[in-house]
C-alpha cells in the first residue's frame, strides 16, 4: 500500500507526458539493446531474475526480457507504464509491470539483478529516502545479487555545467535548459523551456547529485559490498571526464556452510584443563 506523502515534482504526471518526446526519442530505444549487452558484461548477474526500477517506457525491461530474463518493471507513472506495455506487446515480450513508488517496492530475496538507469536515483527532497530506496534494493536482491545504478556524476557536472543551453530538435521545437546548483553543491535545479510554434512551456525539476564517493558511501551504508565505479557502460574509469557515473555493487552472499562459528569446543591445551 502506498504511503501518503507530500507531493514532489515527479508526482506530476503531465511532466512525464509532455516531456516524453524529449526524454525518449526513438533513437534512445534503438540504442538500448547494445547498452544492455554492456550492462550485463559489467554486472555479470548469476541468474535470470531482474528488476528494472523506475523502468519508464520499458527500454531496459524489454531488452532484459529479450536477453532471456524474467523481468519486473516498477514505475510510478501510469502514462509511461502504458507505453511500456504497448512496446512489450509489439516486441512479444512478457514482463511483470507494477505501478509503485520506488520507496515502497520491496520483494525480499527475489532478484539476481536490479537496474536503476538513466538518472532515476536521487529524486527525493529527503535524502534519507534515497537511502531507503537503496535498502529496498538490497532487500530485494538474492544473496550475491548485483545492482547497477546509472546517473550523471557530480565531478562531471562541476566541469561541464553551463547555466543555460539551447537546442533545436529535428521537428523544429526549441528546448532551452537552465541549471542551477543549490543546497551546498548537493542538488541541481533544472528548468526545461519547450518553445513550440511560438508558445513556451516551462517544466521544473530538481534532484540530488552524487559524487562517486558519495554514491559509494550511501550504497555501503545501505548494505552493499564490492561497490565499483565506472565512467560509462563500457567499464571505463570514472572521473571528471566520464559521461556517466555507473555504480555496480553486490548484496553480501549467504554465509557459507562450514564458515559459521560453531559451539563445538576446541580441545583444551595441556595447561588449560
Ligand atoms: C529519467 S526516467 C528513466 C526511465 C528508464 N529508467 C529509462 O532508462 O528509460 C525516470 C523514471 O523514474 C520514474 N519515477 C520518478 N519518481 C519515481 C518514484 N518515486 N517511484 C517510482 N518511479 C519513479 C519516472 O516515472 C520515470 O519513468
């Protein structure tokens, strides 16, 4: 059952609906199978049960299903899940879709792989809720299961951030983006202004930006081990020139038989009798 919470920017369905053509152009879907191969090469999941957390229109869910995974796609936005359902039907893939908030979704010990792709992490005004999401992921992974998170890193933003950029899309629409860092260099506030046929519409959103070390610390705090950072899905080094911050981490394995401390008494030494 969903908790009652204060509304935040991502709760506005029209945000996802109106920005869909800019966020999810067809080329992005076309590029996904190749990205999927890289994801699997980096994460190396041991089994075939996968969760695509914040799956949106299902790009990675469908690519995972096509790679032979049993997939659950979770997202809060009905409009995007409907797109995902349509695309899954067209590609004849079977996926379990769930409309749910990432703060609420937990399925204990169920998945070999959990993905959070294309900056779907860091959304909450209360940063402890990001930590809750990581804890949910740990709980939902099987022992030794692996999680891959893909965001833009703070190191990169510090180097390339321009307060305003402007692009014209192939259909003639102009997209003006304004960015501002706030909250002691921990968050970014964005405004996207879409200018179509002389009419301008503005969309505002903000999220936490993590440095490599901050994301690693959070993941370790949530219970992950073996956190590795990469600068792209090809597995290149992370740093200020890296286009993405990719974190790959594991849930600790189940304790191995024989590695438990037992209550068996060791034979006493001569002088200890
Ligand atoms: C930038 S999109 C990424 C979609 C997808 N991961 C991809 O790579 O195409 C972010 C997604 O997060 C979802 N989302 C935002 N806030 C959420 C929340 N609190 N719980 C679950 N999903 C959320 C949005 O609906 C959207 O689909």
